[in-house]
C-alpha cells in the first residue's frame, strides 16, 4: 500500500509539471534516486515530522531508535500561541533486542504511557527506517491503541529510506486526509472560513497575517499545520477556500480536499507587499464567488491601500541603504520567487536565486521576476564558486539558511537568515518592514568595514 501511495504522489495531477508531461513521462514519476548519505537531514521521515509537528496540542511519537528523534526539530523555529506539547520528544526507543523480536508491543506500551502522562487530544506515530525494515505494522498498532485508549492515534507511514523530505511532506498530507481531516464537525462553519496549507508559523509569522484576515471578517479555520490545534485540523473540511503557500509540499492535499469537499484552492504568498496584497485580493474574490458578502472585496481594497501606504512609509528611511544593492537569494520553495519581489520592491538587484527545492511553477515564477535570465537560477552553487562570487563583489549580501552562512562570512559579506531557523517573522506588511530593517542593519553594520581593512602587518591602521 505504501508503494502504491508513493507512486500516486509522484504522478500528482495537480502539479503543473506533471500536466505538461506525456503519458509515458507521467508513469515514470518525479522521484529522484537517493544516494548513500543524502537522506541525512532530508529524508521522508524528516519531511513528515516537519509537516505535522506544528500541530501544537498533539503528541508526536517516533517509533524507532532514540537517535531518530534527535533535537534537529528544534532548529525549526515554528512557534505556538498556546500549547507546547509539540516540542516534547517522544520515542519508543527501539533497542537491538526489539529489532530481533519486533517492536509492536513496545510501541503500544509507549503510546499508552504517553497518553496517560500528557492526556493529548491525539497521537501521531511516525514510522522510521528501522521499524519499517523489521516489518512492524504501525497502522494496526495505532488502530488497536486508539480503540483501547479512546482517542485518535494516527500512523504516519514515511520511513526515511522511501524518498526525500518533500515526499515526506506529501505522505504527511496523506496521513491527514486519510485519518484526520473530516473527522470532526465543528457546527460553526461560516461563509468566510479559510485554511492556509503549507504554512508552518516559522518565527510566529501567522501573528502578522491573522489580524489582516480578522479585520476583513475572514476566519482562519486552521493553518496546516503552523500553530494548529488537532480539533481545528480535523474540521478543516468545513472551510470555504484553501490558500496553498508551499505547493511542492501539500498541493496533493489541496487537490484531494477540492475533490472530496469541493474546496477550491489557489497558490499565493505573504512575502512582500505586492504578493501580500494579491493574496488578500485572491482570498476575498474566492470567498465572494463562494457566497460571501460582495462588500468583502471593497473592504479588502481599503485595507490593502491603508497597509501599503503605512508599509512604504515605514520602509522609506531604509531605501537609501538598500537601493541598488546586489543580493544572492539562496533558499528554495515558495521563497525562491516570492522574496525576489519583496527585494525588488526596495530597489535591490537579485543576482541569483536557488530553485533546488522548488516546483516547476516556482521556477517559472522566479524566472519571470528575474526578467527571464536563466543564468540567475541555480540548482546549487558549490561553496568555492559562491566564495569567489562574494570576493569579486558580485553580491553585497546573501539571504539563505544557516548551513550556507559560513561561505558568506568567510568572504566578509553580510548574511541574513531567511530559512526556518530565523527568529524574525517576514510575512505580511509588517513582516516586510522587519525584513528591510534587518537587511539595513546587516549592510550598515560597521563590523564589515573593520573586517575588510588590511591587518596592521599588511599595512593597515593599528
């Protein structure tokens, strides 16, 4: 069953790339052959856990050796406005003897002990490579535990060896559509309820978006899965529209929700002033088409006009520092194109962007915003080439994840964290102001002039 599910996910009809393929190409799928060692930090298990663990009040239990439930999750700064149970690391802690004799009984006991201690509304159980290789049937154990303990126990069948992190995201979406979404009727569904898919509340960014929606009378039923509560995710099928933020991860979930519950979706972004405004317009238009008050679009335009004016006024003092500066954007997914527009709005020149974790649709959007210059799109840049790029002055600042920062810093070039480890929210209008402020601080920091000055023994000042 898992093999068939993976094959279906790799021929996703909701993906623009797959729609453009021939029948034979679609049958081949879009998976890439894994290479030894490449699964570390980017396997299917990792992707599934990243996608589901932001459900803050649920208990997340890893069925495998204790090392599989390492603290790498905590580098992902996904915030919560309430429950903190999602940050608790729980594991069945399979040992050598369990691998020989099987770990199903130990898994059941672990679920029972965790439920007794934390009283969660639901438990997610993640299968790992070891548990899958020895043949543990976690679906059967979860079903038995759920019946015995009287709460949902959801199997997440995404062992690391089956594929990439992105495949794990999609398998997490399958777990939600199969076991969670549609399992609860909240009884209060309204004409302006929406879900946001692929949003993980990194650095608490949802707090920058919720007030905009609330002012328009739009209720965010749930984000899947940032700052989510299990009950809200279970009732996500009552929403009137879905906005997909990261299509590479959860477009399959969006398509299946449309087919099963007639919930239309669109792809958008809350990064940058222009993209935030377009997202609000699209949400309002979709809800009006679904029966909401037509005045919603007028209210949206008034809100957009006010917020854009305030944001541009707040960013005006920083334009002198940023305009004309060259920036290398080394990230992926939706940020590979949405952040380009945000930077260009401040008069900055994007000299390159990474599309290594982006869909073909993301790639085309990035290409369009870079004026059709293919040379500015990079699958990856080797550290040596990146270092030479900075030393030659072809970029004044780099926006990337933490793993790439050392190349820029070694070349004495300002760097700003744009990925999941960051501690500043950049979504929405106020988020754009925060991004501009952080870039201004990075570029104007006097440390760079000191670092670039020749050392005293090379003729510099004492």
